[in-house]
């Protein structure tokens, strides 16, 4: 991958971290990441039900658009969260900052599960929902970059792709758990019970999950790279200012190639359940089942793709994922539109393979763009700008496209264009696999 810093020679030696310590770090970072994205993603999975409870209008499409607008509002706060938590993480350390991130997100998610609905308090209900979502988005701005930074700085250079891919795998596992839980609740409860109170259960789980995530993260040591930097007095006094001065080109490049990650994640996890129900007329249970299976395939494949990126490089995997979206997004959406659950599931799996190929390599590639002094903050700002500008509005924009064009397959073209932009950025990149992280 291209960047503005001299990487020096290829590194093959171990970091000196005992395997047992690395496993403990993987568990703590992974569980915390699971909690974060279970909390953040469950809103999108329940979008159709939340629409009826917080934005009742009698028009199903308008209700869903309103719900997705609030979903996107959470992403507006992500760059601000990236600025705050990223700078904090580069100054005081990754571990303490990541514990604070999980605590903040879990509190906001628990609040969502306790909110009164529109039927109880009228317009105050969506206002409170927006506020809780903004806090969620602020905290989420510090999660992915921080967890990726922590694992990249613990990982041996020749296994950095595999180790950092654990973050994306646990993120998608959280989406699977959220979607699967909603599927079970939908199958077990009557539609009226699910709409009245069943939807609150996933949000209320934020409390015990958050406590577990905070506990594990507070028991970790900071990464060896950061500890060495801190002991030598080399931490940045003003990480953001230094990032803009020394890593501006790398940050811009990062925004370009991360667009498909931002859009692909939220198209598959958040847009798809509502799209299958409201546009393609699938019932709730098969819609959630199709989404859950697709997300499960991604979660399983991501570590495998991360290992491949260690062996063959980041660029081939990421370019291959982009090319798959460019060539096969429309055929996948066409398969979904045939009205058969099996075909729709195969289409989700097809898109999931491309997403896994990109994700398996992208976390390591992202970490390898920046030096340790500013890695957390630079990553957080760049990635969250891409996510805020494109990822957060993907469910809204894709739903609007269907309505504006009266063409059910129109979201496929959005995925294709975004993937093409990321692929062009990647074609200009150089390989960074197995390179030494700079201080």
C-alpha cells in the first residue's frame, strides 16, 4: 500500500509477544469489538420495526427512510469520535481508550432499549432516539481504528493480516449474532409482541455485554509498540496536527480505498434486511435468515482471507474484492429479485465472499499506512470520514434510489461505482505486507 513514510526493509521476525499473551489480546480486543458492533449494528437490523415505533406515518417506505436517516445521523458523529478517541489513544494509550469506547457505546445502546415510543410521548421519542444514536456514533468513531491498531502492534509482521482480520471477523460475528437474535425473536414471538416489546431485548443486552467488554479490555497491557514509544518519550504531543502535517497523503489515500468497506458493510448488514422485506416482498423470517447466513459466511471467511494476504499480499485480495463487486453486484441483486429464498441466500453469499476478500486484507493494510506515533488517530479520522460520507448514508441512499428510479435493482449500481473508485485507488498502491511498522 502507498504511503508517505519510509518503511525500510521487509520484516520477518517475531515481535517477541508470547503466544498466550497474543491469544489473550485477541480475546479481549475481539470481544470488545463484538460488543461495539452488536450494539451499533442492531439498530439497522431492526430498522423496519423501529420505523413503526418511532416514525409512524402509514407509509412504509417513508417510515423506513426516516429510520435510515437516524441511522446515518450516528455516522455524522463518527469523524468527531475519531478525532477525540484517536488523539486520546495516541497520547494515553490504546487499551484505556478502547475500554472507554465500549463503555460509552453500551450506555447509549441500553438507553435505546429503554426509550418510550411515538405512541407514548409523540415527537419526543424520535428526538431521544437521535440523541442516543449520536452518542453511539461518537463512540464508534474510536473503535475500529483503535482495535486494529492494538492488534497490528501486537502481531508478528508475517501474520499481521491474519491477526488484524480478527477484528473484522468478530465485527461480522456481532452482526450475525444480532441478526440471528432478531431472527429467533421474530420466529418465537407474534408480530404484535415483537413490535410492542420484543425489539427492546437486543438493546437491553448491551448492559451485560458492555460490562464484559470493559472488564477484559481494562485487564490488557498496551501494545509493545506503544509501550516502547512511550518509554522513549516519543509519543506525539499533538497527534492530529502531526497527522495532518506528515501523513496527509496517506489519510487521503486511505479514504479512497476504504470507501467499499464503508459502503459494503452497511449495505449487507443494514440495508439488506429492509430491502428484502419492503422492496422484494420477503417475509420477516426469511429476510433475517438470508441476511444472517450471508453475514456468517463473511465472518468465517475473513480470517482465511487475512492469512492469504500475509502470503500473497494485501493488494491482490483487496483488488479482487473490488472487482467482484464491480462485475457481479447486478447479477447478485437480480438473483435476489427472483423471489426465491435460496437464490437470495446464494446472492448474499456471493457478495459476502467479495466483502471478506477485501476485509481480510484491509485492516492490516490500513495499519501499515501510518507510524505508531499517530496510527490510532490518523486511521480513525480517515476511515470515519469515508464511513460518514458514504457508509452511514448507504441504507438511506440505496432505499431512496429504489423509490426515485422505480427500479428494484438500482442499489447494485451504487455498489459497483463505489467499488470502482476504491479499485482505482488500489491500482496505484504498492504492497506493504510483511513490512516493519515505523515508530
